[in-house]
C-alpha cells in the first residue's frame, strides 16, 4: 500500500442516474457543493461532469463547467480539479441503416472534446484510451487512435495532466504506446475502470494483471461500479494504487441505503485506515501526481 492513498470522488457522471437517487447533483451549484462535501470528507481530487439543468442529461456546455469550477474555487476548499474530457464519444447505431444518425449520438473529434479544458486549464482531465461496446443495445463509445493522439498532444501542449482512462487491456496497450511516442508526460496517471459493460470485468485477478502491465513510473488508481465500488477501494489500495468512489459509479452506501458523495468518501477513508493506510491531502496528491 502507498504511504498516502489518493481518494478521487466522481461526483455525478453522465449516466441516467438522476431519477434513481435524489442525491445525484445536477445544477452547477449542486455539483460544486457536492465537491466541497467530498473534499471535506477526505477526497483529494474531484472528478467533474456537468449536466443539462433542465433534463439532467450529460452536457459538454463550457459555461456549466466554468460555473462549477468557479464555485469550487470561491468556496476556499482546497481540492484537485479533474474535468472529464470523455463527452462527445457516443455513437448509437441504427440496426436497419448503420450510417443513419440516431438519437443519443453525440460524436465529435478528439479536439472538439476539449474546449472546457482549454479555457479552464484544470489540474487533470481524462483521456478515454479506446473504443468499446457501451452496455447493451447499439451504443458505442468511440475513441480512435487518431483522436487519442490529437487529444493527447493538445493536452500536453496545455500543460494539463491527462488521466488515462483504461476500460480494457487493449486500451492499456495503446496508452503505453502514446507514452513511448512522447505524448504523455511523466509520471503517467492511469485510471483502471472495471465492471463497465463490456470492458474489463470487476475481477481482482484481472486488476492485478493490468497493474503488472503498467509502466514502472506510473501513478494509478482503480474503481469498480455498483456494489463492487467500496470493496474495490481495498483491492486497489492493497495492490499499491489510489482509489475512486462517488455517485458517478455507485448510488448506495449499503444495500437499500442511498449515499451522498461525502458518505462514500468517508467510507473509503475508513476502509483505507482500517487496512493500516493513510489518505493523501490535496498537496500530497499534487506531489505524487507531478502537479507541482
């Protein structure tokens, strides 16, 4: 286990969860307040999506990101800001005419996923390192090698730390290739995302295999979704990684008990401390991740 384990809280995501829990934040004010709650509970990093305030659906609106980040900074609470750059990769296929645009598609190129990152220059932004079948039905997440190289170069030029989102082993293979090509600054930061249909299953042995595939200087975290989220805090920490919790990935503190982001962070802190570890402050996280 690391001397100081970084906790990231993924505050809201873009999934269809708003109707499933009253605690999922939607408006910029709610998302920022949830970030402050998570930071006060022990999260060193907050991972931020924004949502359309009318529909609750995920959004790429730069103004919404601008307001969330401003509210967090104005709160005076110290926390590392991690903005998603994964929105804009959704492709829904029509079974009769695969080239016909279908409702739910939001597909833009790698650079068009970055306007909010270019304006706000967060500490970290995500880079989803490959395409995958995204759950049942006909939805794909599209992130091609050309898109990724263009996005990685732009993020490098901006001086923002990319968090390399790894949903399967091939994504990890390509991420290490980008490192070899000089597109990712050292130390690289990986997020091993487990249990998302149909990427890497939430299997501890697979997690261990993926950890063994990482570059020697990598900083990494892992999470699993749903009922596996809190147990994954232990799996990840014991293998020497950092951890992620939050309402993006799981809505429950225990069976039938809906959680807030702060409660999930508190539980993660307890798990780490019960295992004999300690959690990182934002400044300690910045030092480990090469943000200072």
